[in-house]
C-alpha cells in the first residue's frame, strides 16, 4: 500500500466514487449473505464462484505486478475455477472512501471484493466494520502452508489481524548504491552521518508521509532510540515525541548536507528512484527487497548497483488481502485468495516479481521447496537468509501518522 487515508479527501471522494462505481450490478445468483458463506465448505465455495467475477482493488503503480496479475494470475483463475478477475487500480484512500460510501448507503452487493491493504489502512477499515471476517480459517492453503503463529501473519503493524486478512507478500527496507560510484556504503546511522558529509547534496529521502520515506525515518528511530519501547507504545503524541527526539535531532543534523540542503525533499519514492537512476543522488531506498535485481535486468540500474542494510537491521512488514464487508462475491474472493496462497502461485510471484514469499518453507514438499530454491534472484540483492535475519518489526500503526506529523514539524526544512 502506497497511500494513506486523507480525512480532507474522504467526503469529496465518497460522493464521486459512489456515482462512478457504486452501482455495479451482479447476477442474483452471485449474491450470498455472510451467514450462507460461513456455512459453506470450501468445495461449495468453488462451485458458487464458478462463472462469477471477482474485483481486486489495489494500488496500480507497479506495472510489473499489474502485468503479472492480468497475464498470469487472472488466466490461472479462469482456467482452474472459471472465475474472471477484474483488477481495479486505485489508491487506498480512494478505495476505503468508496467502500465507506457504499456501506453507509446500505449497498449489500458492493463493487469491491478483494482489497490489497495493510498498516493504518487495515486498522481503520477493521475498526469501522468495513471488512468481512474472520475468513482465513476457511482457506485450505492458509491452513496447510502458512505459519499461523508467526507475527508476520498475526499482526499488521502490531495490530491484531484476527483472521480478517490473508498474507499477500513480504516487504523489507533496503538501501541501494552503485558500488562503482560509492564503494563505502553506510551500514549504520553513524556511518550515514559521515556519508552525507562526504557526498554533500547527493543524498536525500522521500518526504513523509511517503510510505518508503516514513519507513526510512522509523528505521533511523530504531537505530538511534532502539525499537523495543515502541512495540507497545500508545499513540500519545507527547509520549512519542519525547521518545523520538534523539532521532529527530539526528535527522536535523543531516539536513544541511542533503539534497537541496534539506529545505525540501522528493515528493515520493518514485521521484527518488528516478533521481538515483539519473545520477542526481548516490543513495536510494525501497521496500522492494529484490527490486534492485529487477532494475538491473531492465537496464534502469548499472550492473554494479547493490542493495545493502544497516548492520542492526531494517524494518520489514507483510502486505495483505482482505475482503470488503459488503462484497457481493465473498465465495469468489476466498477462492482467489486461497489460490494466491498456493505454493505454485507464490513461487511464480517470487520468480517473476521477486516478492518475498509468505509461505512456511517447513510445510512445503521437497518438490515445492525446489521451485523456490531454484529461483534466480538476480544481481545486486541481499541473500534471503541474511535479509530476513536482520528483519525488524513494524511499530504500532497508530504511531506512524504521529511520527510523520512530528517529522513535518521538527525536521522538514529545519
């Protein structure tokens, strides 16, 4: 998920999205009340879903993912289950605005079935009764292949999932540099301070609340302040501000040496990526742990580009699939989510998109393990064992917007 809910935008988009998308009709045979779905076996769900369409709403800015969903996943769903997948690219704030509007209008057969979601957006949707669930206990592949005790599956930004989401893919912050330009990659916050002084005007990060920029700042907070205190911290601004002040002071110290002297920051991670590819800056960062290999393969990055982490680790999280509370095709959505959790599909995503899988390797057969082990991750990546050994947990979702507000007040332009 790349965007967050904007309260100012919510009312405006609700009216527009209801007019544009709120009147989608489905055949009567697709309309199943929650009570009926809960009584169905998974085999019955597959029968009910035959011949239907499932809408999958999510951020549409990743063209490789879009192509895979349209040309690999959708054909597989049609062939195996006679389900038509309809991908609807939309920012998450618009998705939740549309969903909220439909629910408030009493729509029982809503236009949204599946949602790509995580973090604050999941918490908000869950607490406002916008999601269907719990449902993961009904999915055979979740039961067979997912470690149901892992915090990557039970918590979303420290918020209890309780069966209202199924894992989609894992992400983890890595930093990126061209070793032909800078052989001395900083492996700590202290080293980064020396690094920006050595390369003045050639380092920056996306302005918060950009998803990647926000994660980078939280990673700096972990480096400077430790992370344990934040895992159960309540969302009180004064408490959070006191806890993060050493990190904010550190970030202020970086500003004079950053691109544009820290007076402004790139508006998005996409902008920063373009600046890095063009040589305007020497350091990049991304949540796509294996994205460097993809960019090298595409020719966007040089062959000498490499990903790296801080020695103390980097923040990782899981993104998820949820089902709208008023979805008119919950059976079809559950069949689609179950298929997304199959070893075959997860291995294909790993191979094609270089997305960290969400399955428990110990639950796979020898042949299934081989499909993952045989994936060539490409050049410039961190070995998966090393990457995950330095994976740090996300802090509670309610702290994220508070930290973003504090950064805006205390760091931006200072």
